[in-house]
C-alpha cells in the first residue's frame, strides 16, 4: 500500500526534528527504515530532546511505556509511533 | 591478607569462588575462574610483546566482558590501563594515546583501524577483538588459546594503576594518575563502609573512562560480588532500565544523579519497582531534591548515599541521606571524609577554618589522592601542592548536624560570581527556580561583564510552557535583588555533556548571546 500524503509528511517532519538534534550531516544517507542505533550514537539527551520535540510539534504525549527501543529504532518507527498517538 | 594492589582481589576471588559469576555484559558472563585465566593470558601476551612495569596500555572498546578481562590483564602485566572513550572522536583518543605514550592497545578491530587512520602514532602493537589483527597485533582468540602466563611484574602500591583523562580548561585533556594505593584506599573504604558482600550484584552504568566505574569493577571483585554492565540501549530507555534492574536483581547501584532523575521522570517506577537495590550511590553533580525525594519514595528499601570527589581524589567524602529532602531545602551535604582522608577548608587568606558556616576551598589529603597529571608538572604543582594533597577548587563549608559535622558543597571556586560587588552563588538561584512546580531542570550562569563583573542569566526546562515573568517573580520573592537573573530563558531540556552533567559551557555561550553587554548600552 502506498503511504498517504500525511504519512509522507510525517516522515519528513520526523527526519527534520531528528536532524535538528543529531545534526543533518549525521542523518545524510540514513533511509527511513535504517536502524538508527546501528548507524549512530544516540544518547539519552538526544532521545529526551526528540521526545520533547515530537510532543511539541505533533501535540501528542509520549508516555514512559512508549519510550522503548522498538518505537525509536528507525525514522519510520518514530513516525509510526506519532501516527498511533495521533489516532488516539 | 593485606592487599596492596587493586587487581589482587581477582586472584583471591578466583581461589575462593572459581565458579561464581564475576562479570556480565550484553548477555555473556565470565566466572571468577574464567576471568582470572583470561586476564592471565592478556598479561602474558602483553609481556611477550615487551610491555613492562610502568608502561601504559590503552583500552579502547565497548563495555564487554573482554574489556573487563583486558583491564585486569593490563594491571597484572605491571602496566597502568588507560581507558579511552569508545564514543569519542578517534582523533581525541589518538591525542591521549600520544600524550601518555601508550606501549600497547587492547581494542575492538574497527577502533584500532579508526585510530590508525588518524595518522597519529599510537601503540603499534597490542590485542585486537575481532577476526583479523593488523600488523603488530594479535587477536583476542589467539591470545586466549595461547599458553602465555603472566610473569611476576614486581608492582608496588605506589605504581600507577590507571590514568583517567578529564577535559582540561585549555582544551587539552588532562591525565589524572591514580596509583594502586590511591585506588585501593577508596575501594577498601567502600567495601567496609557499605558492607559489600559476595551476594551483591553491582550495576556498571558509568563508562570505563569515567571514575565512577572503578567502584563498579574493583569493589565488586573485592567483595566477591558480580558486576553487571547496563546494556547501552537500556541506558537510553528508562522503563527498560527499571526492568533490567529488576531482572538482574541489582543490589548496588552507582551513577550520576541525572541517570536517576531520568529513571524517576520516565521510568514508571510505581509499575516497575526497583526494590532489589539495597544501596543506591550517586556522585558527580548535585542531585535535585525533587527527584531524590521522589526516588526515595519510589524505592524506599534502599539506603541512599551522596558520594563526593573530583577524579583527582576518587571519592573523598560521603553522606547518607536518611530523610527525603524538601524541594526548597539546600542540596544534601557531601558529608564527612572517607577513611584515612583529611578535609581542610581554607579561606581566601589561606587560613584553615574550622567554624561552621565559613566558606572556603576544600583541600583533600590522604592516600586516596591521585599522584598528579601525566606529563604536566606545571598543573600538578599548582593543584597537588604536596604529595597526597589536592586543592579541589570547590568551595565548601562545615555544617553541624545532630549526628555530627558534615561538609556542604557551595560551588566551584571559579564559578564564584560577583556582580555589582555582591557575591552570588549560582546554586542558590537554581534552588529558587526549582521551587517552581513545573521546573524540571534549572541552571544559572554568569556572563562576564566589564562594568558589572558579571550578569546573571538562568535557564529552566519543563515539559510544558513556562512563563518567564512568573519565574522572575519567583526569584524576586526568594532572592536578594542582586541575585535575580536578568533573563530566564526556557528550554525543553538543558544540554548535557557526554558524562551526563549539565553542559554549562554550552549554556554560557547561549547566555552570552542573550545577554546585552553593558558596555554596548548607550
């Protein structure tokens, strides 16, 4: 199934937010499905900053239980978490 | 039996409990017997490569059981180990390797290559964890399959056990030289004070290049307990960390406060209790009262200790937190000196002050103190004013409490700020900001100013929006007028250094951008 326009937007926004935190240079060549934790060193500050910016940009609340590796392993996974949160 | 060297506990434990788990990392573990043997092979291989007593050997690898064995093997060879930050740029590690003239290196294969690619001349021999060894190196597997055993190295307690590099004010890393005697003074004190037992399971949260790790490694072995490395991914996800603590049945935890603040804030600890912990130690920065109190409520079975000491003194004072502090209280004391350690408070005129409440620089004396900075005689004599004496640059004061006299940390000597002639403690401003219910993190900084001495700005972080005017009012309600920050910027999170401390250098840059210099005013 082709992703709809909102989902494409979402991927772009997540990428942009992540780039603001780790630097655009680091994200260059990282595909949406690539494993982030294998490709770069993400520390807890990055992660918490990312959570804050996702909450701010999308108006969602990321709970402690959402903060698990599966939801943050790729740009697509992060966008998926946001989709899920926005449906609620 | 009296021990003189930091690694002697391993051989003792291997004799007494050969089948007991010594170290666990990423799902793999080594018994004391296996660790002892692996360390012996490393020591033997290093000796065969020409490593001799007094040499330095780098450890540049992930926190694996091999890294633990490498550390013991290096010590057994008579050399000092130099842990290199596996996440730091290779160029910085090369700089450190050159600074202390590493004789050899134990490293992961990609990291050896990265180091060699920097072009810096760093240790052309050593042991590599990987399938292929570059020229001059042997693979870990070959070393372990060999029959080399470590010759008696003739090490004495005044020899160096390790060198820990910390960031230097001039931008060049400083190598803090810790002798066996210094390290063992700390470890022996810790084992006695905390009654560490063979059935204790120790977390290893801090990286090996950070001084908190020496407690995890050597106190665990000294007690005959098990040290368990927190997996990297687990450190990032607080709920996972809470679950990990429970599944590993950690009994002794030691970390920087910010890791614990994260656990309180995002760990859902009421649903994921961490009540296996009997001893909860923290050090490295001030633990915000609101998170400490919340942690004490969520994990009430543990005993809580604030440990204090710059890398140059291991840990030199300690304080048991018996009652949860209230948000507006002063930070918990740094406490009283460890065994065989003397703390002197010296005022600006150079007089030792003993009266409670008088501020002065903390000077630490005893066998717990480091030997100086590697290759930097100038800095060494400036801070290590006599053998076994270190001027911390930290301002403290004695405080009389019902159960005795304790030291309270006031601030950095070089963070002591004057504005318009008034003396200002930045920590006091931060404490005022923390009184706001929504504020999760606060930091005040002083921007040097030609006319005023300095201008005070503050940064606050909160999950929701904060009203700057309201924070300003809060400060005005609590602080003398001259201490009220001129701007209070709000952020989602305060920036942190790789070691987890609030990145004040970064904040100061931001503050400098925000502050309007008085000399530019009309």
